[in-house]
C-alpha cells in the first residue's frame, strides 16, 4: 500500500476534483468555468503531490518544453473564454507532458477489478496497448 502524507492526500483530492470538473466541462459543451476550475485544481493537486520544486523541474525539462507551452497556452485560452481552441491546444500539451505515463496508468487500471477486466479483454487490449505505447511481443 502506498503511504501518503497529509499534503499528498489533499493533492490527490485536488487532482481528482480537477479531473472531474474537466470532464464535466467537456460534457457541458466546453463550459469555460468548469474547464478553468478543472485546470486550476489539477495543477494545484500536482504541486501538492510532488512538491513545488519537482513540479517546476518537471515542466521545465528540455524534452517537455513543447508540452509545457501548449498546456499553458491552452489554459490561457480557456481563461480567455476560447474554450474549444484552448481545449485542443491543452490536449496536445497533456500528451506532450504526460504521454510517457500512459503505459503505467493502463497497467495500474488493469489491476482494478472491473476496469481491469474490460482493459484486459482480448478484443480491446491490443488497441489500448498500441494507443498507450505499451510494447507487447507476440510469443
């Protein structure tokens, strides 16, 4: 079991609420208030989980500069009420920043009881693995 300190527990809560607000913002036809709130909560949660110094280090890596610029521009466009364009640009930034983690996230989701059954289905699994960048060799 993973042990988190109190700050990290709040960070997980902020990140989860940010993700929920972001999804609700998309479902309500790109509502700028929900998308902006989701972005603010997500970034705050990320800072609380890994700490401010490691967050700055993560976002300023030379390999992540393009993703950071797109992510920040997307947030600014959403705050300026250009939600659809901001969402698309921010999505490119998220892929650039967090694309390396998709394989790890998929493997974690496969360990969850009901979600894992769906993601491990022989019909769905190869497509999910290809999208997440998980290398599987036929044996």
